[in-house]
């Protein structure tokens, strides 16, 4: 994935309050941005995972039904 896309998404997530960031200037080399998930981000992630679980269950039901239909034709 293009790093510019990753950082654009991270900025959007920060605007939504799902992550916070700060500059790390310690160590050698250029400063780097450090991101941390917020409690709101944890909640959003949990909801997103639940949506994926529901979608997986629906897809599994569909695939099972499809298999039963196609196996009847053989």
C-alpha cells in the first residue's frame, strides 16, 4: 500500500478521534510520528469486528446454500 494512503487514513482517523499522534524527536534520524489508538478507536474497532463477524456468518450461510444447490445438480 502506498504510504501516502496510510498517512491520509491515519489523519482521518485522528480527526474522528480514533487515534492520537505526537512527534517523536528522540534518537537519531528525523522526527517520526507515533500513533496510539484511543478508547473511542478501540470501541469503533470492536464494532467493526462485530460487523465482519456478521458478514462472515452471512457469507458462510450463502456458500453453504449454494453448495447444497450445486451438489444436487451433479
